[in-house]
């Protein structure tokens, strides 16, 4: 009410506008850059970590979620996919990354990984 009357300070609103126009795009760009997946001849790079084909085995696992556990934005999608990276020597899972990508991109990923 003080802001409408002109008797209060507007400094507190500056933090919200700074978050919305400056910090939020920076956070989105940083999370995109840290989760970027690149498939090359030598292996797969997720963020800054490299997983060579000689040491790791790659597979894509399909799993079904019950309707109560599905995200609101994809309520009707039943089958989800997960990238599983397994170390060849110990047969233990190194990484299990959920793949929230389109089906065309999933086909390209399977083709690149030769699965």
C-alpha cells in the first residue's frame, strides 16, 4: 500500500526484477551448458565429464511411471527413457540420466550410440 501512495521504498521490487531479467536467464543458460550431451567418435561427454567407449557401455532403458508420479506437463506420456552408463570392468552403473527429449532425438541418440 505504501508503494501505491508513494510513501514507501521501491528498492525491494528491484531484486525481483533483477532475478527475472538477469539472474533467471543466466541460471537457465548455466544449467543447459552443464547438462549438454555430446556424442563423438571417442565417447560421450555430459557436461564436463567424458565417458569413453572403451571403458563404458551405453544403453537406454525404458520404464513406465504410474499416473500419480507423472509430471503435470506430460500426464499422458506413459513410457520414459533413461540413459544408463555402465563401467565395463566392474559392471556397475556409473550414471543414470533421465532423457527428457523428443522421440526423434531419441532415435538419433540410439543411432549415434549404435544401440
